[in-house]
C-alpha cells in the first residue's frame, strides 16, 4: 500500500463512504457486539443521501483517507461539538495505522476549532 493521503470529502464520495462503513461493520469479528447491534449500526442504501447531507453540512468535516487512489477509510468531525463522530477503515486496510492517522487529523482539527471559537 502506498502512502495514505487525506482530503475533504465531496458529495461524489457518499456511496464509497457508505460502502466503507458497511464493510468495516461487516468485518467486525470481535464478538463484542450482538447481531442486533451490528444490524442497527449498519446503514442501508437509503443512508447514502444522509452521507451527502453530512458532507455538505457546515458542522461536519468529513475526511477521506486514500492510498493509491483508493478510499481506505474516513472520519467525521462534528465541529459544532468538537467531537469525533465516526472513524471507519476498510477491513482490507486495517491494522496499518490508518485509523490512528485519521484520529490524529480529526483531533487536530477539533483542537483548532476549539481554539478559534
């Protein structure tokens, strides 16, 4: 895998972000969640429009992680709350430090948001 790069999401990313979340949840094999919890957490295809709205919404920063031109994960910062709302990594790219990098990027943005308000 090449170097991971970060960029702001745009509405054209909605479907791949939905897919990334779906794959990440399907890839959970920890036994820590019940089937009902996983099902409730897994978005149906109707959620793609929710992704588009979040990407276009001022309170949210949606950060895409890419390697070799492929989306490998994403994270969401709720700027109005200075809170990280989501981090999902494609299971094929897990355990490579991508989630940690996404978290650091979002934490840095949250700190900047708090310091400028």
